[in-house]
C-alpha cells in the first residue's frame, strides 16, 4: 500500500556541494531506517518517555546512526510510546501521543545524524520528512485535528497536494506546519491519502527538529498514532494536465433519501477497479461497491451507482481508483446532508462583501467552529461561537479582508460538518 518516493536530487549549486564535502561526509541516498533503536540516556523509558530522553537508532543509513531526543512537551500533550518500531514503515518515526481533552499541544523531537557508534554529527545530503495520515476524528463532545511542524533549514523546500482541502498549510518563522481541517479519519497508517500528508525537504543538515501534535476539542482523553516518514513524495498539483489521473468527472445528486452518482474516465490512465467509498459525519471512509471499468471505442468509461444511506447528518462520497499496477488514487469528494439530521443549517447571503448570517438549529448548547477555506484548501478565516439550544442566527464577519473569489464555508457542530460554497465580491 505504500508509494515509492524519489530519493535523488541534482546539486546545481557547486558552492553548496563544496561546503558539504568540507564540513562532513556527503551521504548517498538509500532509504532511511528507523526500525531499530536503543535508549542512550534519560530517566524515562520507551513505554513512558520523559523530556530529555535520548534514543539511538542504529544504522539509520550505512555508517550513520540517528540520535532522537525528546526536547519539549506543550499544551498537556505527552508521549504514550516513544516509537512503534514493530509496526508501520521501517522508514518512519512513529510515536504515540497522549492528547488530553480540550487541549492543543505537541511533543517536540530533535534528531541528529551521527557517525555510527559515536556522537560526531554527519552532514546529510538530503533529509526528506513526510508526515502521513495527518487526519482527524469526531470524538464525544468535539473534533480532534492532528498537526505536524518541521523546522526549515537553508535551501529547504516543501511539497504537498495543492488540490486537496483537508490540511491547512502554513509557515511562521523557520517552522512549516500542516494541520488537519477536514476532520476525516483514514484507517491504518499508509501513504495512500495524499490529501492528508505533506513533505518537507532539508539539504546539507545534520540536525532537524520536528513536532507532532493535536488540537483535541473533544471531551475525551485519547491516544493518537503518528508517523513521520523519511521519504519524499510527488503530490497532485493544480498544474497537472487535464485528466492526468484519468478522471474526467465525479458527480452526484440527492433524490429524496437516495444519492445517485456517476463518473467518467478516460483511458489516459486505466484502472482495474473503481470503488465507491462513503463516510458519515467526518468518520472513516468505507467501501460500499466496486466496479470494473469498461472503455468504449472513444477511450471513455462511464460508471454510476445509487446509494440508499440510512444515515443522518453529513455524508461524504469519493472514488478509490485502483490502477492495473495496484496503485490507488482518489477522486474529489461529494458531500450531502441527509434527512433526519439533528440540526438545520443555512448561510445567507452566499455572495458577500464582509458579513453573512449563519442560521443553525441546535439540539443543545454547544461550541461551534466556522471556517472559510479557499479552493486550495487553505483556511483563510476561522471563528468560534456558542450555539444555544434551539434556532440560532449568528453574524459572521471578517470577510472584507479576503481576496475576491470562490470559497467554502464550513460549520463544525455536534460532530457534524456542514459546508456551503460562497463568493467574495
């Protein structure tokens, strides 16, 4: 289920190459290996790590060890297990973190690459780190959103899915951050859901710092499994040629309590199966049907499916398209509000200069979050309100500073996600 990253880079800057050769050993680019570690120092242990603990990963690269130090705890978030090295990817550092209810924080790690068996730093030619499965989950009383932060060295660059909308990407100072905003859970730790991952690539460094954290808005204390994969990936981009993934369109319409979907493919990329997946209220996607595409003499394939969900609230659909080589790509996501949901939702007007009004029926007093995102998935406005039991009319302002264009306004309430398109004049 994993995709292969590209672990090579052309050094066009000869001065940088010379600096690397002078300051340390220039390492070739086999895979990193974070599967075998021993505790170097500290008062805690791998099952109950403490700040200041240092662990040595043996033979992370040929002739290279990695020293990983637990350097900080913030917002009440702590380590449950230092690294689940027996599961997941050998190329990944995979801590479990404790996330207290109603808290936002992170655990910080300092990673130093050293000559094997020593503490002598070694400069690495390239260090790519890809946080994967940066997702969320609707626990009792509210949502949990995971996030990762990595420090940026000289010449660092970033890659991520510019067509997705599930991670808010940003930078402050020397830190680059990716925070989940979609609240959708992807089962298992894998590299299939590129909309829930991003890559930061540093060059010519011996030390880097990374943070794994969560914004837990729920009433539950939970443990989350995190994964930072030491490979880089090629992500989808809005600059890709039309139909580069073979998908021409994926559309749907709600008829009563049924959802009728149809899709069209081109043989520019052929698939051995098309799986329709469904999610309710931001939970994990599950397969509901699978079809084998058949291409006509014009190179097109048409498919359709009608679902009869016995669900309430917000229902999401997507296509999982499995290629002949076994690789999976995902379509755009369709969103429908089904009958029987606990609250009615409306935003009016949807063409605005600065202010609009949210109308929401709530079955109980609760905190809600209103977010506006652009079509690249970046959050441009986020506000928190208190909805009272009954019908609420809430004024949403602050849109006057936004650029003209199309946006999505989403309301996170009562473990449901309501979304609507908006136009800023």
